[in-house]
């Protein structure tokens, strides 16, 4: 009897300890999750140029805070849908502007700010960008702009892109690639047709749309042999 009682007390104490621990964990997770900041994923871009990383990925971007574009599902992202979504004029000079850090635009009732940032990862975590700034993270459309300076004319390179979810990309004002459908971000998921990077300044522009789920993208240029193009200088002006 005494042994049984002792076992019951010991078991109860253990269960209580487990219960307390299990209650503590969600609290810790919630505390971390609610400390909203982009600092773990981005740093502010300086005025100096930045090389692509060792694998050729472009990490410096001007990102516009998300535009509200409600979608309950990503299955609607057909080519025709996203072309219409991205052709819609949301703000002045949408397809030509190279914005300044801190510049604002008015989109409907939203006043949105451009941020010049360097991603700490090879990919650009748009969900974390929006979440860290206390902006909507679902049913959104993001615009991204960067400037790639090439030391010489580079013919027959390709733009290699991955995005979550759908996206569309332009190089020097010309459409380079479209990624439609409900997709996860996969490195080099889509390659553009062969294109030419001009000697000097080249403006890269992208738009990413997502309903539910995470949002991010990755971009690099590859040469005719599929090797990353790294001899570029990336800036935000």
C-alpha cells in the first residue's frame, strides 16, 4: 500500500512537472513570436555597392511594404490572373521608379514605405519583412527593385528565379519571367530566356503575390554554362 501510494505521488509529481513544462513552452514561443522585428533577416543597405553572394544570389533590394490583395487560395494564380494583377497601376511610375529608402507611396487608403535592405539569407523572406513591420502577411502583393551594375555587356545570361507564391520579373523594363500557380520557393525554379545585361546600370524589378502561406523569393543570373554570374555590383540607386 505504502509503495503504491509512493508511486502514485511520484507519478503525479512527474506529470505535474511535465504539465508545467508543456505550459511554459508555448509562452516562450509566443514571446519570441510577438517580438516583431526584421533584424534577424535583414540589415539596412548602405550607400555602397554589394556583390552577389558566393552562389550569385542578389541580396540587396528595395522592398515596398505589402499591398493588400486578398485571395483565399493561391490556385487562382494563372498567367492571365497575375498579368492582370501586376499590370494594374497601384502607384505612380510603378514600372520605372527606382525609389529611395524611406520614400512613401499612396495605394488606395494605404500609405506604404520603401525599404532599402540587405537580406541575411540567399533568399528574401517577404513574410518576415511584412511581419517584422507589423504589416499584413496574407493576401498581399510585394514590389521589389534593385540595380545591377555590370562591368561589361553580358550576352546570353539567364535570370534564375524562385518564388512563393506567384511572381513576375522585368529587366530594364522588359518582361524576363513569370512564375504562375501555387508554388513553393525553389532555387532556380524558372529560368528566363537568354537576355543581355548592359554594361553599367541594369534595373531589375519584381512583383510577388500570395494569398495564404509564406512569401519569399530568390534571384540570380547564370551564364551559358549555368554557372552563377558573380562579377556584378548591386546597389539601390
